[in-house]
């Protein structure tokens, strides 16, 4: 470890708390260095952002338009505002990040009305959406205008392209649009083994929030418009929502490094494989119950609270539902097999105590 006094952490220490705990992928840092130097026009009129349009179109088709933003909450709030009118509402899973983990930003910043429905495995279906998709002409009701789904979901599950197509058909038949929170979209594509467009553009998604940070970027996400006619005033909404980066070239250069080659897929495939390894090992430990299908980079498990507390002191992670003894273990692009095996050994020890 370097003795540089400005380094305040151990760069070899990793845990299972969050894919956001990871640093940036070296290829991303190299791309930032390459994009540095000289002057480039600010606020997105730079050469990197111009080139990024082609990078995203290669994945999502010729109509796609990309709007880089700072973070995932911002991407969601911008996207949902662009899809709805002031009297509109967004149907979403009760477990969705927009409902549970954005500090009310959709409501406070976006003036959006959310209509959450319980979704046991994190996935919406036409039947679940139907619970709130009604009363379109009832002035007493916020008008359901958007369905927002998350891929991969907050519970680590993944929609198939057919499942998303069913959601989109149901929404479109009722005059609604579809937003996809793709904070972990790369993990979903890696899990399904299909191109990104197979469960987005080709499945009827209108706008998505594309995640970069959890997959090795330093910071930065993007709103990707797949149906240009479905949104209004994107540039204005991004600006007044405080998501317009002045030095946008540094968000765009990271996305190019992620998406022009296979870094996005390599990193996500690896993170998913580590989660599978973790889940397979955890299932073999008596008393540990793995809770949902492990289809992305997240593992949810139930174990006795005291064992969880002791384990947390050795390897960092969060309780998901502390009262129920439910924990969440996240893998990242830099999680190693040794990390997983050491964690499993500690899990076995603590469960046997
Ligand atoms: C599913 C999902 N959507 C959106 C976000 C928002 O990301 P940010 O923390 O960058 O606002 C997260 C972050 O944890 C997330 O898990």
C-alpha cells in the first residue's frame, strides 16, 4: 500500500454493501485522462457528447437520443417529468427506488404523483399495473400516464424481454408510456444474454435511465429517449432539474469507454457471476435462506439477526429488513472469487457459533 498521506483508505478492502462502494474501473479513469486538456464547449455541446449519440444508437437503434446527467435519482426524475403532464401519475412497484430511496425527489422536485403497487419479486405485471391503471377520465384521480419498471429490479430479479413487452403493450393500449430505471441495466443484459435493445427498444420501452456508476463509472447516468414523440422539453427539464453538467465531456467520455467496446458487459457479467457464486455458497450454509432468484449482482438472504450482526463486523453489508433478518449482499465489477470465498467462510463460522 502506498505511503502517500493523502490516501485515506485501504484500496484492497472490499465488502458486499453496495456496488456503489466500488471505485472506478481503470479503463474509465484512462478515458477521463484522455478527454482532459484543451478547451471544449460546455453544457453538452462538446465533441465527446456529440459522439456519444452514435455510441448509444449502436445499442438502442437509430431513434435513440441520449441526455447525460449526474446521478440515477436525477435521471429518473428528469425522465418521468418528460413523460408526464402536471395532472399525471406514475404506476410503479412499491419496492421501486423512485418510491423507497429517492427522498421524495420525484414528488418534491418533479411534482410527480406515484401510484405504488406491491410486487412480491420486484416485477410489475399487467395484472399488478391494472390495480392502479384506471380512472383515466376521472378528474378526482391523478391520471395514470406512465408505468415505471426497474431492470434489474431492486430485489435482484430480471424481467424477460417478453415480460417487458407485456407491460409495454398493456400500458400503450391505455395511452400510457413506459419508463425503465436501468440503474443496473447492464447486469440485466448480461443475465439474459441478449443485446440491450432486446428488452428496451424492441420491447416497447419509451424512455430509460441508463446506469453507469454501479458498473464502474466514477459518476454519471443518462436519460435515453427511445420514443422521441413520447417526451416533451427534455433539455429544459434536465436544466431546471439541476442535472445539466457544464463539463459534460467527462460524463460522456466515461460512457464511451463503458459502451463503445465490451467493458459494460464484461464488468456486469463478472459481477453477476460473483453473485451466483455467493448465492450457491450461501445456500449450502445451514440456516441461511436465499430469498429471490439471483439473476443480477444482488443476493438477498434471511439469517438469524445475531449472526448477521457479527458477520457485518467482518464484512460490510446492509440489513434490508432488519426485523425480518433479511440482508442484501451486492457484488461489483471488482469483487473477486477470493472475496466471495472469504465471506462464505465467515458466514459459515458465524452461523455455526
Ligand atoms: C434501482 C436504482 N435506481 C436508481 C438509483 C439512483 O441512483 P443515485 O444514487 O445515483 O441517485 C439507484 C441507486 O442505488 C438504484 O438502485
